[in-house]
């Protein structure tokens, strides 16, 4: 399997694609499980609106958005 095919097969595991967990989604900054109803806030992260576990994680993205 070439690297391109392998990357495509496992692309959902990358941090910029929040994956569902039993409690909701993962914070894309720290990886912590976040219940969207209890999130500290949400913001744009790699073209997707994501929940953040704390204002600190949200502030990190606002201060230095992913490119």
C-alpha cells in the first residue's frame, strides 16, 4: 500500500477532524472529550465548527488559528 492510500484510509484519526466519543466530540486542541452541551465555547478549526473543553483551548485557536 502506498503512503497516499494509507493516509486516505486513516485520515479521520488526525487531530483536525474531531472524532465522536461517548460524551460528544474531542476538543481539537487538547483531545479531551467534550459534551457539546457543556462546552466552554465553539469555534472554527480547519473549516469545521468544533467544541472546546475550556476557554484556554478556544483562546489558543483564536490567538493562532490553524493554517
